[in-house]
């Protein structure tokens, strides 16, 4: 049986970021991924937005790691020539009730030390984005977009060049804690021992924690799948910035927003629907609800100009009707599993936060 010092499960953007960060100081690292390549789940099925950190409660991990991750990610993209754009974003209120929510968002953003936030009234908004209809908007200059595939490719390249063994097609089917080490069943065979185990399993992170012996109901680690669909706009984009509605109160999602890609295309999404199974079909029948969600913002868009695009699944710790849940990033010595680091509920802003999460995970692992 092979033995290594550190094993990371999951080669999404967060697992890759942890591997790249760890490899700067440590050797004898293995990264296991059940798919044939990196980022086949949540990491490649999202808006590819670099968030600023506006939405999340003060002092939460989501707030702190997003704000730090925003700065780190722009710097990393510049250094590694990863395609990205600092487009800026406006969050638009369409009535007086939403204006009050917008003002609360501004306060939260300032509490989180988000830079450059300011309000736009209707007249300025009309000049800034003539196609957008609203009474007031909150402008975030540090929001942008990134090529998530190229980002993950760069992280993989950095990790491998520093000696990390990346093993694709390697599904962890069992975890057993024995004698201060973790014995991993990979593809049906107990074939790997590791001193430290970092669980970055994304949609399956709660299952991996349970395999290791953690009581996921007691610890409130059980994940819920929340599906989000996107519809693309068939004509050239009429926007220069990312445009978001005022978010839902429980932050189940950020609302159906306008997303620009690096090629200049425009799509709308995602919606948010809790599901029992992982599948990525976009239901064409949902086009009407998408149209109804955006028609007050963009009166020029016709329903027949929207086409099914992509879908993703968020691994959420909050179930239907439940309140905000933060990231879980925890070293499990207190639960009887020293050397096990669980990362659970790594949804948005996980992409933005990935580099900061890598640093934080290593800190809590108490690695030298």
C-alpha cells in the first residue's frame, strides 16, 4: 500500500488552489479526482464572476475570504496571463422597496471593506447603462469575470511543477482512520495511506466526511443540491457591465442576473431550484420564467431571443427555507479525527475565494 504525507480529494478550483499553495513548502502530496479532468462539477458550471464581497454577513468566512480572494485572484491572473476583465457590476433596484434593500447591501459591503462602492441614481444609471431600467443602483468597480478553465489549468500546472501527483480517474469510495493515519479505498481497493487528508469534494464533500466517520447530521454538514440554469441571448450584448437584481433575502441565490463572457456574449441566470439528483439539463419550459424575471430590466429583450445554455449545481448547507450558512473549513481534531480538514458547502463565492481558501485551509491545518 502506498503512503503519502498529504492527500487532497477533489480537483475543482478550490482543491487545485490548495494543492498549488501547499506545494510551495511541502512535498509528498497527492490530489485525487474521480473525473477524467479537473473542474467537471461546480467549478466549471457557474457565472465565472469575480465577486467583490458585498453580500455576506460581516466577519463570515464568505465575506473575509471573498474580499481577500478578489485581490489575490486579480493579481494571480495578471501574473499568469489568465484571461479576465474587471468589468464592474451594478445591482439595480426597480422600486422603493428594493432601494431600502440596496442601502442595506451598501452598508454590508462597507462593513466587509469592499472598495469603491457607490450609488447611482436613475439619471446617471441611464447614462451608464442606457438599456437598464431602475430607480437606483449600487456600483461595484472590483467585480469582474475570469476564464475559470484557464485559471484551473494554471493552478494544476503550478501544483504539478512543484511535485504534486494529480491522479484523475481516482474515486475515493471509503475512508478509514487507523493508527493516526487515513486509509483510502480508491476505485474499490484500499491502496493509499495518508497522514493528512483534505476533503475538497465539492458536491460530495459531506459523503466523504461521513466515510471518514464524521457525524454529518450532528455537525450540520449535510449538503443540499441547488440547481441553477442559464439562458443565452441570441443577439449581440447591449451591456458593458454585469447587471444584478437586488438579491433574495436568504441569499439562496443572487437572482437572475446578466452575465457577460470574455468573448462579449450575454446570458442570463442562474435561477435556483433545490433538486434531489445531479443532472445538468436546462428545461426549455423555464424560458418564460426567465423572461418574466428580466423584462422589467430590459424591455427590448424578446422571449424568443432566449435559448437554453448551461446549468450548474450548488452544494448548499442551507436547505429550502433556511437562513444563511457560511463555508465550513474545519480541522477535525475536536471530533476525533486529527489531520482531517473538511471543506463543506463550497459554493459561491468559492471561485473568487479559491486562493484565499487555499491559504486559510493550510493555516487551520497547522502545517509548518
